[in-house]
């Protein structure tokens, strides 16, 4: 698991109050609500210094998807 994925998994687990998390598990199947997903979005943006477009965040339904999105945003120089 790469460093970005490990860190995203950690943030997802902390935000969702999860002891374990399969990186490919859908957030909503793990008990996330729209409110907790919004909290996750804010945490990830703060932790990684990126701004995630709403439409992209909605499509990123797992920690692996979210980590790839963060990596792409950081690599593109996007804020």
C-alpha cells in the first residue's frame, strides 16, 4: 500500500470510527452517511492540502479511489 493510500485509509477510519477498513470497500457500505462523507471530504482536503471537486468526490466511493484522486490532484498542481 502506498503512503497516500495508507494515509487516506487512516483518515477514513478515524472519520468513520472504523477499526478496520478494506481500501476497496464502499464508504456507504461501511456506514458512512452524507454528513460523515462531508466530514471526510473536509478532513482529506485539510490533510493533503487539495481542493476536491464535488463531482469527483462523489465518484470516489472507496479509500483507494479517494487516494488516487488525491494523488492526481497533488500531481497536477491543483489547489
